[in-house]
C-alpha cells in the first residue's frame, strides 16, 4: 500500500537549543550493519546503564524481514518493557561485490517508555535518518554517533524528569498508575490548548487520516477489538513505518478516557492497549508467555501487571499469521494497490480459524458521516491556508509528496465497500418495511434523524480543542445538527498555523467520545440494575423462599462456614444486565448485528464482570412478534 502521510508543517521551533530541549534522553544509541556472511552485527553502541542489553536483541527488532526490498524505512519497537526503540534503515547501492552491491545499515536509539507509548522517539527520526544516510556512504564516520550520544544521552538514573502531568486519583489509578501515566503522556500531547495543537514532523498521528482511508468502515470493528483489549496482529510487507504509525494510532484511539475510567470497577481491563509495534519470529517466546499471562489475568484481575492485557503489533514474518493461538484478530494488509476505485483492495480482518470480520451497516453509515464531516473540515483548512500571510508555502518537504485532501477521503461509492460490510439482515429489511408502511415513513425518518444527531454530537463544539475528557453531547441538544455542520466548529481557530493538527485531533476526539458514549451508557444500565435489585435490611422482600427457616431464627453471630461461603458466592453472582435496542442505539451500535451484540456481552464481562442479554428491535402484533 502507499506510504503516504498527511503533509506536516515543520516545527515552529527551529533553533538548536529548542530542538535539544524537545528531544527525549537516549538510553542507548547503536549502529547495525548487515553482512552477507556474519548477518546482523552491532558495529557501534553506547548505553546509559550496564543493565540495558543490546547484543542479540536490537539487531532483529531494528531490521525486520523484507527490508532489503526498500531503499529506507523507520522501524519502531519495544525493548525490555522499559524502552521504546526507533531505528532508521538505509539500503545504499554500492559497487562492492562483497556486499552484493548494497550496503544495509540501521542507526537506532532506545528511549524511556515513561515519556509515552513511544517515548516520543519520533523526535529523533530526522537526525537518525541523516546519520544513517551519511554512514551508509562512509561507515567510518562514527564520530557523528559519538557527538549525538554526548549531546542526548540520559543520566544513569534514567534521564530527565518525566514530563507526565499529575492525574486525579481514581479507584483504579493506583493499581495501574504506570499505565495511566504513559497514556496521559500521549493524551496530553494530543489534547492540549488550541495554541498547542502542534505535532512534530514525524509524529505518528499524522497518519490518522490515512488510517481511515486504508481501513474504511473496518476501522470500527478493529477499534472495538482494541477496546476489548484483544491481541491484534497486522501482517504487512516492508516498509513498516506507516504500519507502526497505525499501531500507535489504534492504541490511542482505543484509550479509555479518564472521564469514564473512574466509573469502572477496579478489576476492569486496562485503560490502554499495549502497542508492541514491530515484532517477528524472535518474539514468539514472548507472545507465548503473554498468552499464559492472559490466563493468569483472568484468574487474578487485580494483578498489577500489564502483560496479558492485550496488545497490537505489526509483522513482516508471515509465520506469525499462521500461528492463530498467538493472536485474537489478524489484519492482513494487501499489496500496494492503485488509487482506482475499481481496483481497490481492502485489508482482510479475521479471527482465529479464518472467521471473517466485517463492518456493520451502522459502521458504514457512521463512516460515511465521518468522512463527510472531515472532508468539509479539510476544505476549510485548505481555504484558510491559501489566505494572504498564511504559512502554507513553508510546509515540510517530507510530506509534500501527497495531498491530504486527495488521500483523506476518496469519495468511494458504497458498492466498493460491499466486500467488507455485513449485508443487511432480513429482520432489518422486514422491520424497516413494516414501519415505513405503518407510519408512512415518519418512524424511519425519526430514527434516522436521531442517529444522525448522535453522530453529530461526537464532533460538535470542538472549536476549543478536542479533548478526551469531553462528554458527548446529548442527542436531544444536537437534534438539528448534521455532522458536516458540526465539524466546521473545529476550524474556528487559525488552521493555517505551523504544525496545526486540527483534523488529527478531531479524529482522536471522535473515537474518545465514542468510547465515552459506549461505556457511559452501559455503566448507567448497570447502575440501574443494581439500584433496582437493592433492598433495605428490613424489607421482607430481601428474604426468598429458598432460605432456610433456621437461618432466619439464628441469633446474630451464629453463622457457620457454609453460611459464609454461600454469602460470598451470592456476592460474586450479580444479576445479568439486560440491554435493549434503545441502549444499543444510544451506544452507537447496530441493533441487528450479532457481532455488535457479542461485543456488548464481552464488554460487560471485561469491564464490569457482568453477564448481559441483548434484546433486538422488533414489532409485535396482538402479542405475536412478526419481525
């Protein structure tokens, strides 16, 4: 697939001192060379602490399979659960026959994960690419590495103090403080004040619009799988830079916003999906251990351990795609395709044993609405950029190869998406036909307006800056809004400023509000069920026919072990939650889709430790259900 990314303006700060201040400290710096006889070898390395192991590890992470087919690439990876890695690969043609007419090297760094999912390693990308290009031409220039290490190395105690902001206390914050801190570091960089809506040139979020274009409505079932903390593997080909960006972005989009995280039980799933970025066959032992950790996690949900809580990664090693016990969802990327709608090839999404995953009809409608809104936002953005005095001419040459509006949303007809969308069910057709006949179309139009209002609420009133803490607007207040109109509020501030990421922040805010909508609606249902099932101590209804009369007559303090065990069992056994069609619609889900019903049931178990029963929409005539 094309490796296009949205054109990103250069950072407003270009001075050396500002650049150094914005770069995370380096825990390690290394140079890897590929030798036809010796294979991957580390020819130069530095580490901030002796405990940081590099040999036999970073070589394979920095150079995934298939890189020999591309001239250059950027590779992200995770090292020892404490560091994020970034390597810049260069494949330089040479006349040396001993090197098979190609010199392949990679310059890589490790940065602390305390600075976010990637430790903000992308801020070193430009410098790494420049050093790799020079070293590929002349491998003796290791002085470049020495100078860079002296300038950016971390102190032995871990480097500069982490910029992670303080977070409010919550029931699950102490148990998962390190996870929240990493998430907050990412979220803070993406949900700041309007004046700070800046992203550096190589920030992964610049690929968010391309992610929507690549997956289409499939992005929603992938997002829901990420929300359930599934193990998601993207099988792709080199180059892997954009796939690593997708891994980062899907992890960010599936974050649990802090505004609703406090409403979840302490035993609920992790608030973030762990991104592993690039993995290969050398990671199979780790994936097997993670599978075992997932089983332990189900037995002990309160364990303060991020392993076993799901992950998302990409790989160029096809053998991982065959081992379906190591993942829960496989996304197979197609080869590079043309931009022609006729030849459009979509990613293939499946579960183990080849069970296909498709978008629902509701996903298709939501995607079309989101696409229309973002297209209007891009038009406003480009109009502002063309005004006199704008900085449109100063855009970075790194991404001038692709027009954002051309790549963002190609207006593809619904027919091109038929292979990736579930067909409309007979029940839905029967219901819509009956309601159209019975109400002269009024009922259907009313439901369509309510659905459109819910979608509009997810992107309304974001002119002050998308925030993952903002709750979605209620449908009643947004009844007269269309998504295309509400998205215009995102461009109220000057969209022509350098590095402005209005579209990217809008996409993040959209998914975070969608998550808030889903979790909040279900939490309200659980609270309602619990409130209805609560009896005061003196209420005679609290005694059931199944209780032993001797238990009622037994004086206080006369409980037996059997009584205690029975009480503990009753406490663990909560009443099932009933989710009707109105609640499904309020969560933005498809009332006719079995996959969405299964999603709600698993959401109930994973986040609320409850069973859920789903009631579908239908019509009854004289007590008889007709559809």
